C-alpha cells in the first residue's frame, strides 16, 4: 500500500535575509524619492467665450486643462485674450522680440496675453506681458500636446498658465478673424508627479533578480533531491519485492493429509485468516517453524517479508539481502513490554477487583532468551462480579465479550473438541 507524504517546503535562510533587506531599504528609498524628486502641480480649467465686434456671444469653446506655473499665484482670473501685434509685418508669437507689443483696446481693465512657448525663457515672456499690465499669461506648448509646470521666478503676482498646443492654436485662429475672446481660468485639483529614483529602482530590480535566482536554484535542488529519493525508494521497494518472491520460492510447502498434526483440534490455527487447517489444505512452513495457509501468508510475505507471528525476517533467515531492512523490522516481544511482570500464580487486573475486569497473565516467568509466544501460551481471565472465566488458550475457542455499563457480560462459545 502506497503512503503519500506531504512535505512542507522549507524557506532557505538566504531568501529570508534578502527579503528583509529589500523591505527595509524600500521605505528609505521611497522617502528619499519623495523628498528630492517629487513635484507638485496645480491644474487649471480654461474656458473661452467667442464674441463678435458688437459683444454678442458667438459660441463657447470647449474647456481645456492647463497647468499653473511654479511661481504663479494659484487663483482664478478672467480677461480678454490679446496676442502680440505685428511689427513691420512680422508677428512674434513667442513674445521674445524686444519690439513685441500688445494692442490693448481702450477701457480694458483685465486682459490675458497669449504667447507660444520657445525662443526665450518663460520669465522673459511673462515680464514682457506684465510690462503692458497684463492680468495673466496663457502660454501654449509648441512641441507636444501636453502641459508642463513652468518655472519663472521673479515674475511677481501675474498669473501664468500653460495650455495645450491645439487649444492655443484654436484660440489664435479666432483672434486672426478679429473676434473678441474672453477667457476664464479656474483653479483645478492639486496633484504630484514623482520622478522615479533610479538608484532605488536599480537596487530593487537587482534584489528581485537575485531573489528569483536563489529561489529558483533552491527549488531545482529540492525537486532533484526529491526525485532522487523517490527513485531510490522505488528501487529499494522493487529489490525488496524481488527478494521476497525469491525467498517465498525457497520456503517449504506441503499438503495437509490425514493424521498430520495440523488437523489436530489443539493445533494453532492459521494466524492470518484465524481458520483451522483442513484436509488437502496447502500450507507453507516458515524458517521459524510457524505454519500458515499458503494463500494467506504469501501476500503477507510479499509486503512485509516477516513472520506474521514472531516477526522473523525471512530474508535474513534465508541469507537473502541481509542488509535490506523489511517493513516490519521491529519485533514485538510480549515478554519485554513491562519491567515487572506478574507471576504465574498472580493475576494483573486492569481495574479494581470489585469491578468487571480483563487481565493477561503469563503461564511461565519471562526469560531473556525465550522464544516468541504463540496465542496458546497466553491465559485470558475475565472477571465479572464474583465469577471468573479462565481459559488457557485462545485457540480453538472464540471469546465474545458483550459490554454494558456498569457490568460486563462475557460468553464463551466453545467448539466441540471432537469436531475437526
């Protein structure tokens, strides 16, 4: 019968140490990254209204998400959008030319300059618009359809917002048609962009790779050892099975005939099937001289290679593979189970003498060199109330015990000694 054992995989110590190092290092690296490389930004929602020359609303442009400059006040603002005016037929969209000017209509209190990114710093663009008393500056990107957080230290209280290139060119197209555009900038949500700390990323990556290599190597080693152990165990079992078959072939067998001692009513029954021997039964005689039915003991020997009664190793007894242990390598010695054994004239009850009890007593004192006992050598004493049932042998009698609290009722079914 196969026995499956579930083995818990032990975790190698180097893996645990490496995991602990990574766990301790990651929070420090993350904190350093947050402190040195984090960038906060504030979104701005930009809404533009298109009006004609008489002040009538033509339509509302779709809103766009912009980003406040790093040094810009994060406040709402509103005003008319004005782009740089041409100078000698040339228009400076970036607002970097010293001759750049803005044509602000009379009575205009709040207006917003529209400039393109590039050709000079954000600070120069914003200061140019501030020189004409601009309330805010919208700078649209020129290379990508994304916004960035502008750095423009020293520009004062003027609001600076970056918008996308597409949205800026759409506004510029309406201005080229001499339409009036009014923009409303509303503060949006705050956010943060964390630049990845490359040192931390490299450390974590290398640690993870080393961890995976160690774990993979350990798993490979473990499964190789497990496969080798399973193969070795299978080979040992096959060798044991072959040796058992070889040993069984060397054992003596004979057929029970009339007059043989096996058919004597007092002869010990077959210990495997607990049945008496009959005429023409084929029995097998082991090296220890114990007799069993051939059909009963052969399967037992194939699996255990020991005598069912005395646990004698038939492989060692026949000189076959003496170095290979059998399944039943430990001999159960009834006489050595206890240090102190009761004498043949004493009984060792399991409970108080006034209570129903069952006790086992040996017929002769134990001896270190005594041969293993058969069931016929054991006396079974059943005490119930004041009655004692004493039987010297368990064979050929069957004992049936019916237990009821608080009494024990025992009945003995005795076979007729004259029956075969």
